[in-house]
């Protein structure tokens, strides 16, 4: 009996990605079930009931969804972050959860520079701005996205620093990046600080006043991670007390209206999370998810398991 794989995407994949996923799964002898543009959670619950695997994007894979399944063995998030999955519920039911690290890294990294340039050039309003050449950028987190940001930053002629307690200093140095021993030194020394960390219990609210207050008076914070890693009262305090401080994010903070009312020209937010919203990243992540599912069932490969 062939495996059934549900592709559940409230925010659909590009057609080329769907075609590629279909080809990979069909060649493996699996059946693909598409659930695109759905609006009702009941549709997801029904579609997931009898499948062996799920590919999803920003869809919420809650305990209710996992509990509604009868045969589910694996669910793969086509992307890096997986805070939209109830890992505890999945683990309790014996469902493997994976992500597809690195597939969106260039898309996110390029967006970092889109945000930086927008702020540096004052929103292209005709006001005199600044250049990136010769400026310093600190990467808080040095995973796949951080490494790609470092590569691009060097092309701009920037000095690149990184802090990541999980990456050895020699690996950072080998990339021509300067490792720092702690987060505080990163915030003290860099003109730009770019966040590249997952949302976890440890990171939620961790970018707070104790770190932000160390930034240069004209420091710029860039967030393509998650909104929740920012302590928003501290963010508002930075805007109030540092007239040169600027913030760019690919997700609107809850305090957006308070920022917009008083600090025009010092922020830029995309309307929704845009880091992985390129055709290339869309395809890369979708195909990677399909390949991982096949490798899991055919070879027992759990390399990208996150629970």
C-alpha cells in the first residue's frame, strides 16, 4: 500500500515547487494529496486523518491536528523555523518532525540587506543617508542564514562579527568573520546587529534592554528571526531614548502603532513575514521536504529531526 503524503499549505507553494514535489513522491511510489489555500482548520483536520506524512509551511500543526491523524509518521516544515508545531504532542504520538535548514538561507540573507539599505537610505525619501561600506555588522546567531549574511556583507566591504555559543570560533574565523565571546560585546561594537536565532524558551524576549542599551547611539537592529525574540518594552525604550536608533524587521511587532505614531523614518516593517518569500526558496524548501520524507521511509534517515 503506497504512502500518502499531504501537502497542506494555507500559503501555497509555487507551481514549480508543487510539480517538483509531485515528481519526487510519484517516483517513490507515494500518493500526493494537495490542500492549498484552505481557510478552515476543519479542512486540515479532515485531510490529515489518513495520511502517512505531511509537508507544511507556516501552517499550525497543533496538538489537535496531530491528534486527528491515524497513520502519521512524519511531518516536515518546508523552512527553518518550527515554532508553529506542537513538538510535545508530536513526540508523544511518535511523529517525527523535521525542518529543511539552509533552503531559505539566501532569501533571508538578501532581505537583511534590503532592510538595511532601506534604513541607511532613509526610505529613499531624498534625505541624505549613509553607506554600508566600512560599517560593522554583528550577527547574533551564525547558522546557515548568518553565514550567508556574512558572505554578502563582505561584498559590501563591511567588517563582520558573529556570536553563536553553538558554533566554534575556528569555524567563524575560517569564514573571514571575527568571533566575539559574548552577545554583549557584539551589541557594543557593531553599527548593525542582525538577529539569526530560532524562537525557543531561552530566546523569547532575550533581546532586551540589557543588550539593546549597549548599542551605539546610531545603532541599527535588523530582525529576520521571529518577533517574539524581541522584548518590545525595551524596543520602545530604545526608540524613546536613542534618537538615532533604527529598527528593520520582516515581521511587524505588536507595538507597531506606537512606533509609527512617534518615530517616522526610523523603522521599516514588511507587511507579513517575507524572509523565505522568493520563488527559489519556495522551490528549494518544498523539494527538500519531499526528499526528506522519502529518505525517512526508505532509509530511516532522521538527520533533520527536531523533536
